[in-house]
C-alpha cells in the first residue's frame, strides 16, 4: 500500500504542468521520508529526482537528514571504532557524510557535512557555517567559542540559512536521550530570527548588514575556530565590547603561550571571493608582527560605520571585538 502511494505521489509531481506552482512542502516531505540509501550520490539522486526547482530539492534533502539522522551523544567509555580506509582520499565533507549515513547518527558537524554533500551531488551550492549557539539554560559569563555547525544554501539568487540538527529533535532534560521531534522553524530561517541563538564566527553568514550585539561579549571577545591553533593565553582588552567614537585610536594585545613559527602553523584556506554575501561592517587588523613573538600587537584608528573589529594572525581571523558608540557628554550639563 505504501509503495502504491509513493508511485502515485511521484506521478503527480512529475506530470504537473511546467507553469504550475511549486510542490508543497507536505508533498516533498511525503516523498523524502520514503527514500532509502547508504551512499550520498545515490541518495541525493533519489531524493531530488521528482523535483524541478532547487527549493524543492533543498527541502527534500533537508527533510531526509532531519528525519533519519539522530543526534549522537558520545560516551567516554565507547570503544574506538576501526577507521574505514575505503574513504581515504575523499573530501572531508564526504568522509563525514559516509560515516553519518552508516551510523544514522552524528553530532552537529555530521548533520551539516552530510547536508553539504547531498547538496553537492544535487548541484546546489551549500556551505557549512561554524559558530556559537546559545541554549536557554546557558550561562552568560562564559567565553564565546564556536560550539555548533549549521548550513547556508544558495538558490533563487540568494543565500538561506537552515539547521538540520536543531530541526531533527532535542535532548530530553539533562539526560543523553535524543527525542525525535521535527521543528520546521530551522528550515530557511529568516536571518533576523536565526541570529537570536545562532552566531556565526564569520559574520558574513548572518546574512545581515548589521550584526546585533551578543551579551556574552561583555566578558570575552569571540574566539574563532582558527584561534585554537595559536593557543591564546590572554587578550587586552579582556572584554569583547569596546566603547569608542570615530577617530579614537584603539590598541589590542594578544598574548600567546608560545611564539608562532612561520613553518609550524598553516593558515586556513582562503575563501573564494564570489562565494559569500556582502561583508558586515567590519575592520580586519593585521598585527605589527605575526612571527617570533608571544605578544601580537594591533593599532587601529576607528573609522565611521565600523561595528566589528577582527584581529588576524598568519592570515587567520582569530578574535572578534564589537564596537559600541561612546555616549557624547551634553555640553549643557
């Protein structure tokens, strides 16, 4: 009976007039949850075959990942799995995708890289976004470090945000039990709503011209994933927010545990210039010297319109500071 329903569903989709409106999400979902596959290439083909538009294809890929992949809570006593050498030589996205498909579970990076890989085989541009997410019970005095991965996908001449991990379900209380509960909010979430709890380390992926404040920055600057390579000991200013007005001279110091050697750390690969949306109002600063010193020093005269300052080392963005306007005294008081 289910097989006949699927055949009828596909025939309705395939035989629709070319000028007809897009297929509803409900019909796409009904198809997606019936598809099986253990290889990203064949799975992507089966999921997208009935659909014409990229939006419909993205929906099918996303719905499958959110429906069939469970969030994996790793136990420290789990035996180490034997590495599958058949995946050697494949890109990282695809290696993670194969592992996630095999287990039918993964952490957020597994969800995001599997979705990336499926989009690749479907001919759709997708990017993994790393950043900081805040849960309702998070402390606000902790450091801001990337702790989550989600996706940005390109279709209909614009970028869109989605998070298959958070759409798939949630953890039950303080237990390690994952509860499947699909949440459509995290499919093509508007940027102004996604930013409420998803803060990308590359601000271009906010998809917003102005990046709103993050309360955790009162305590520490935002450390990027790349910053972990440089073993930062201390930052000055210690707070991640700076009050200033255009024309002020700002100075920053980043103390490392050991000097950076030119041959010891490779910078992350440069991003294609045409890949990302327009950059936020951000100034990128290079240190006076990157190598042979434990203290990286930066000096910058604030320009009008700059809301964020990013410190770089060895071509890597390592820290983000937010600039807040300093109140101007009233001459009459």
